């Protein structure tokens, strides 16, 4: 490609390295980074700045618990119910609040609140009210807090563990059943270009999650729904098996024709099933869309050309690498 015709050269030549999960990815220095909640083994999300008034956060959690007390039944209404109670965590910077389950009033919502610097980290477990299941969740939440520490956005830790939003969690003696992390990348100069990377450690191989069968199903559905002519005008820029680092997967990249509901845009995706139960080879799902406006794909016409889209896609995929650990 002629560099003069590729406006992304200058955008991507100055990069910074970002830690996601157990991996590193390079992103343009002025790109906006959006890190999603991680699951370790349940979701943990960051509430920026809310650690400054930890007591208020605890009281807010208790108030919410009390407001849902009327939904409780069975063991949660009996004598000795823990609804509305606060338990100590691993340290004074962690408290555990018992509420009513989000989906079933016979379950506890076990909420862990962790003060980490000026931020608040929250986890929620759902545990049946009878027996000691909730005790296991309390113990797990305490172990998470024990291994959690603050992390600057561009810090690349050398210890075994997982990078999450604003923090790092060291590996436990045992392995989690689930690990999931995600990151979104938004280019400042090309606001309609969105990139997302998701890594999920799974215990089993799920064939329906693979990309190629989903593509074939989408093609059949397009024809069945009378959109065969539109589908025939899709311009495929790449399609087929591909190796990314140690992953074996399948990729597709295409320029999608305009429709009544959306403008012309690009859609790229790479999916690898990784290796079940291997935290160093999780399921990898990378996506890139152009023409995004207000989180709607095709909301505007793509701001970059096909060749520029392919260039950016290659830059992202080629930069993903394992984080070196001691």
C-alpha cells in the first residue's frame, strides 16, 4: 500500500502497550480504552472514585438490600436470615453485604465491596439460602480481595495473574473455573472505528461458538428472508482459517453494502476456541466495525477505505502477545 494513501500510518505508528487478562495488545497512544467488567469467577466491576467514601457505599448496599427484603421467601424469611447484614472481609477495606437474590427470593445476593485506593470494586454472588453454599462465596470473595491490588493503565505486571480495569489480581493456589476479560478501543481520529477484544477461559469446547458455522447460517438466513441479492453484494476482504499467536481460529473481514437501516461499513471478526481449561490459551474473539455512530453499526458511512481497514486489522492482530511472567 502506498503510505500516502493510508491515513492510519500516522495514527498507529505511536503506540502504547495495554495489559488485558494475561496478554498485551498495542493501541494508538491517543486511543480511548474501555475495559469491561471481568469475571473471576463472577463479575467484578470498577466504580471509579467511589472508594473515597467507603462507608457511604456500604450503607447504600445495605439500603438496597432492605428495599428488596419483601421479595425474600423460604430460608431468607426465617429466623437467623442474614438479609441486610454486614460481614467483615479480608481487611478493613472489604465488607460483605447480604441481600436478596436478583433472580430468586430464596437465594442470597452476597455482595463484596472492596476499597482500592480511590476506587470501589464490587462482586455479586448468588447462593441458595439453605446449607452453607453462601459461606463458600464469602470465602471466595475474601480470597479475591486478598489478591487484588491497584494497577496503572500502562503497568504490565510480571507476576502470574490477570489484569482488569485499574487493578491486578494475582493467581490463586487453585485455578478459576472461568476467566473472562474484555477491552474496547476507539480511535480518536476515526471515531466510527470500534475494536473489541474478549478472552474467556472455558472448561469445554463449544462447537456452536465457532465462527464459520455462524457465517454459513447467516448466509442461509439472508436467502430465506429475501435478502439474497443484498448478501451477494458483500465484499469479502478476508475469509478463512488463520493462526494468531498460539491460537488457531477463523477470520472474516467484509465491506457490508448499505441497507435501509444502515450505511455502508466494515465488519471484521476473528474467533479461536483456544484450549479448554488453559488460562494461557482462552477463547479469543476480536471484532472491528467501521461506520459506528451512537453504538449503532452502519449509523454513518465508513470513514476508512478497505485497504486501511485491512491494515488496522493486521496491526491489532499482530500485536497481541502473552504477558511475560516470572
